[in-house]
């Protein structure tokens, strides 16, 4: 077995002349990998794994074109970061070359800790561990392999670098991450309402007292950005059909883990089996090299390969759920403004019972959940607008439209998703 460290050493042998790559991106056209360090990071197995993790999880069940990956997104975010830094430099802000490379490194690696299907299985396969924590852990692992060359990028990612605006470009309410995923997800899903005008937003960026600000003339562009984000959440990220598919996949993995823990012999790829048999903590990832190594090889393919085999498994719950998902016989769903009452749930339980689902297995076919959508959060780190007279205001105060204040309201919806006309396989 080749360790991740030795994999990287093999990549180090690449000729420097071969590192000036141009990539034809369908969203932005030709983009470049601007330094040897960034090239080596893109070539690293940790990053190449992102080719095999879809950006939008199960959204392809609604939008067939939503097949782009975290690899696409990370490269796009790096490209936008380069554009943003050039804009800030052109406005007289001093940014060192090492800072430029570090900021692009941090945004390139910001999603490297995502597991299969991005957010969908995060709380099921790795309960209690956020992908940001794993991203930081893998960045530190890469930094060790690179003898400290990612020190500054890690500080920017964590928000400990003295120049605050770098972290805001990486993670804030108007960062390069959000700008790229809205642009990219809009493009691949065909949801035109998600268009945000990223070029103009970036051109309006500036720095004031070490904070990222937007010039007043970009105010309408911010309003469009926030409104597009709200629309994309309801139409794509929280689309009710996507929620059904995600609920089914979550229950499949839950059942597979339950059977594994009960001692049932269950096919799984070696890396997926590692996470079905064990419930790891963040400390385990830090202390057990085998655990982290298995994660750096885990991707969507492990799950799909296992789901295809499980569709023939003797366990009727696992087999039925897998066969339904593979053939897009999805759960039904109903949305509510308040948590669903027994008046709603009782008829559904009765329907499932009549179809032969015993009470002990009911939770695999009747799933309750909730979703929230807040396009703009006024607390914490707001979007700042530099007015023509020099005053810096929260965008909600700077805007003369009621739209921003409305977008800052957190909308919460509850749902019940259930299997209609299901019958367990014998």
C-alpha cells in the first residue's frame, strides 16, 4: 500500500515546465493554475478525490445536468479568488505575492474534507464531525508533507491571520465560495434565477480598516446576489424531491450500519466498511492514520457500488430502499410551517402498516425533518457597504429597499417524507 505521503513525493517529480496548466472551465472559460504549489495541490490524491464527489448530492434526481463535482467548484473558487485579489491590488491595497498564493491555496482546499455526496451523509457516516474540521485536518497533513508551506493559508482559513479580509474572502456572507457555487450550480441545473453577476460583485470589492467592503455602487448587485441565493436554496438545495432522495440515501446508510453493528455480513467497499463498522470522533482522525487514510479514499463510488449490491441483499428493508433509489421510485413529501402533528403522522403510519411495514421498521420509511433558509444573517460578520461619503454600513442599513430586511428573516419548514405503495421484498 502506498501512503499518502509517498504519493505526494511521486508528484514532486513533475517537471516545473509542466505546471503552468490552463483549464477550460464551462462557467468562466480558460482559467490558470498560477503557481507550482497550487499545481502540486491539485495533483495530490487528497484533492483528486474531489473529482468523485458530486457538488449537489442528490440534486441530479431533479436536475439531470447537476453532475458537476467539488473538484470543479474548488478550481472555480480559486479562479475567483485570483480575480478578487487583482481587483483589490488595482485599488491601491498592498497584497504580497505570498499572501495571494496563500489565499488561493486556502480557497482551493476549503472543501477537501467533504465526504460522499457532500452534505447529504455528513451527519450519518461521520456524526458530530463537520467537513470544515476535516478540511483543516487534511490541510495540516498536507502542510506537514510540504514542510510548512501552507502555514499562512491555514491561518487565513482559520481566521487567525492578522489581515482579517483574507478570511472574509474565504468564508463570509460574500465570499468566493458562495460566488462560485451559486454561479456553477445555476449553470449546471439550468435555474436561471440563480445568476448573480459575480464579475461585477468582484469589481466592487474594496478594503476599509482591514475589513472587506463593497462599494455603494454595487448595492443592487448585492441585493441580486442575496435574492438569487434565497431562490437557489428553495429551487435547488432544498427542493422537495432532493429532500426525498437524500432521506432515502440516509436511511439506506443508517440501515447498513445497523445491520453491520448487529453482525450481519454485508458487502461494502473496504473504505466504506471502515465507517459502517466504526463511529469515529475527530480525535480518532487525528490519532489513527488508518482512519484518515480510509477517508481520503472514500467517495460517491463507494456508496453507489454498495447500494447496487445491497439491492439484492436478503434484508428486506435494505434491499427495498436500495431498489427504490436506484430506479427513482422516491418517497413522497409534505411540507409544513409547523412540526407535523399526530393528525398528519397517524394516517401515514396506518398506510405503511397496511403495506406490511412493522412498527419496529417504520422509521426507515417515514422520515421527519426540517429545513431552514436564511439568505442573509445580520448577526456576526455582516456584508459591509462603503458609502460615497466614506461611512461603512451593514447592507441592510445601506439599502433603501425592504428586500434585504426580508431576506434576513430565517424561514423554517418542516417536512414528512414517506414511502407510498411500498411493499417489503421477501
